[in-house]
C-alpha cells in the first residue's frame, strides 16, 4: 500500500512539473488571446508590386510655358470627356506616346478630324507634346493641327512652338495668332519681334496691323526697341501711320536709342505727327508732358 502511494505521488509531481514547463513556454512564445491585441484578427495584404499606388501611372501632359497672363498659362488638362470618336484623352495620349517613329506620331496627329480641337480641346495636350518634338516634321504636323482654332487655350502650345529650332514651325505658330483675338496673343506677337528670322518678325508686324489698337501698341512698343534695324524702322512707320497720343509716347521713348541715325528717323516721325522737333529725349519728354493736353486724339491742336 505504501508503495502504491509513492508511485501516485510521483505521478502528481510529474504532472505539476509538466504544467509549469508549459506555462514557461507559453510566456516565451506568447499565448495571449487575439482579443488581447489591438487590431488582432485583421488581415494585412502582403506588400507586392501591385499594391503600389497607380496615381502616377497615368500619362502626364507636358507643362506649358509661362505666359504673361494666368488665363494664357492654362495647360491642357486631363479630362474624362470623350474625344472625337469616343476615344478618351488617356487613350489618345497613350497611343501617341507608344508611337515608336516620327511617321506613326504624325499619323496620330493627322487622324484627328478637321476641327476636332475646336469642338473637343482634350487633345491639345498631345499637340503640345508634338510641337516640342526634335523632329521638325512632327512639330510641324502638331502646330498645323491648330490652324483655325481661335481659343486662347492653345496659346501655351503656340508659345512652345515659337521656341522650336525649325523656322517653318515657328512661322506657322506665329501665323496662327492671326485668328486669336486675345491680349496674350499680342504678347506672343511682341515676342516674335526678337526672332532671328526677318520673315517671322515681318509676319508678326503684319498680323498686329489687324488687331485692336491696344495689341498694336503693345507690339510696337517692343518693336521700337528690337535688336533688329528692319523691325525698328517698320515700327516707326506703323506708329507714324497710326498717330494718336500713344504713338507719340512710344516714339519719344525711342529717342533714348543709342543709334544716332535711328534717332533722326524717330525725330522725323514725331515732327510729322505734331510738327515739333527735339534735340534730345529729355527735351521731348518734358515738352510733351506739358503740352499733350493741347492735342486731341487725332493730334490736332484744340
């Protein structure tokens, strides 16, 4: 009987030691309930390449150049509005971006129906990309697609095309400004007067003749101080032809020019308008400020 009790006592001890061992192991590896841990039971997806945000994967339209007005500085924005034929902006842009040759890029540009941009401006971003292309054929196809489009929304595209190395691309861009009646068109025409091409400078002045006086004077104010003699002289002739107080104001400022021969031509133009000759800018400025009120808008004495 004593022997049996001893064996029973040993069994209890063994169980007790086993329980203590399990408790220690549980503490080490952590056996607390999921309820005890915040957020327990919530599934966390594995981090893979497919979990990266796709926000930046959409085709990005090029930034437009800075123009004198915030209205003219609006870039072609991404839109979900369907383009001609139900093709979305993203699809058109992707098709152009995937074109692996100049020929295919031109095909995309020429596939736009006539007048599509005037009815649906969502494709302007594609053209803005095209006019910056190093291949002048692509750039030319891009800027030509804007012909007849009169909205100032295309001014950033024209500005970009005007900086292209190819003269024909720049010339075409300037010509398109003839269809746009907007003050910012005047800023771009004034900018064109600094182009190295005489043809482009001449075209800018010709286009300015058909704009309202505000734009004309803005262009001529830049033209009178152009680094090119032909543009300066053409500007004098236009100012003399236009007349008015503003024309005299601009001509007097031109008397500050360092070229003596040019100043003589300016003096002659002023004399034609108000029958007065000046020996210097300071003399002309002072006299005009005192006597401007004696002349009406047609420069006739009141």
